[in-house]
C-alpha cells in the first residue's frame, strides 16, 4: 500500500516529557498527598519499563513500598494520586515548560501539506496529549490529528498492540499503509505487534540503551536542513534528516510502496 498515515507516539517522541515533566509531576503529587516518596532521575528510568502512570504507581508500591497500606482500596488510591499528578503535569504544560522536539513541527506540516493523515497512539492520558499539542505546538495543532488513541481506552497498554490496533481501526487503514514514529522499545514492540512493519525510532533521553534492532530506521533526532540526524541503525535516504521523502523510502523498504 502507498503511505497514507503517520502514527506518532507522544512521550519521548513529540517531546521530552518524562524526566522533567511526568517525573516531577508524580513527585509533586506525592508531596501533596503527604507521602515521603521521591522518584529520582535514575529510579524513574527503571520505572519507565512499566508504561502507564497508574500501572507505574502500582508497580512502584508493590516493588519498593511492599508494606504501604492505603487508607482506602489500592485502585482508588492510585487513581486519586494519578489524578493529582495529571493536574500538576497539565499545569507545567500550560506554562509552556515542555517544547516539542526538533523537527516535529516541520515534519507534521510537511505531511499535512502532502495529504498524509496524522494520528497518535500513546499510553498517556488524553488531556495530556491535547494540552501538549496546544501549548507547545499551537492552538490549531490538536485538529491536525484525525485520530488520538490514548490512555485507558484499551485494556492492555504498550508493548501490547492494542493502542496501535485502535488507531488503525479508527483511521480505517491497514497496517502497511502506515509508518509509526516511536522512541522506546515498548513502543516499537507495540507497533510491530500491530503489524506495522515500518517503524522510525527517534531515541529519547531514557531510551538510548533500548534494543531497536527490529526498527526500520533509528535516529537521534528528526533533525532539519541545518541539523543533520545521526543514524544509529538502518539507512536514512535524502538530505540527512527525517523529511517526508525519507519516510516514504523507509516505508517502501519495510514492505509498502513508495509511489508519490
Ligand atoms: C508513556 C507512558 C506514560 C507517561 C505518563 O509511554 O508510559 O505513562 O509516562 O503518562 P509511551 P500517564 O510514550 O510509550 O506511550 O501518567 O498519563 O499515564
Ligand atoms: Mg514514548
């Protein structure tokens, strides 16, 4: 199939949200709830193995706070703490604290101008996606995405295929008409498990040591005309950065067709 859509992950891919966004938001929620928990940069890297904020909180309690007894049921306690965390995170986004990564707006604009459809497949909470797009990209940016598949709408989060399958279903497209753009091994596994064979990985601060050997192309940044991307794996055709022409070629190499 010809390339019809790009499906983007959010955290780590559109923006470096984890270390200085989600992590301090969790810590602020802990402090607000009177908990003496604090997630360091290093510990958070370990916790990122578990996707989804509520799932991450549950894992942390089981692994690091086995004697912790919430005053109410654990699921309710986690949901409440996570709600507080989301409020803190949204406040940071509204303050413009987290910019989009380099080349993101350029690539989105190029794809949109060429009639390539745009979608999101992410583990994070839907409001986080809309607010990041609005506050870091511009008020119109959320409207550029035809499909936003996010958070708890599926029962199994990445690396399960469910969120990519949902995005494909809502786009009404087969997997071979799409390219997924990801930053983590969990995200790569999720896209591949949904049969999307063309996956571009843009590594992020926490994922540099992940195994990306099954990705089509792995780069450090999307880059731009004045900032070439460094290629870790695969071949990036074109002018040395990720533009739509390069994406069409990688899509073709992964089994799609490359006609314009
Ligand atoms: C992102 C996540 C999310 C965020 C936090 O993974 O795992 O949990 O860390 O967001 P991916 P929430 O980039 O693979 O989608 O707290 O809203 O879940
Ligand atoms: Mg990610």
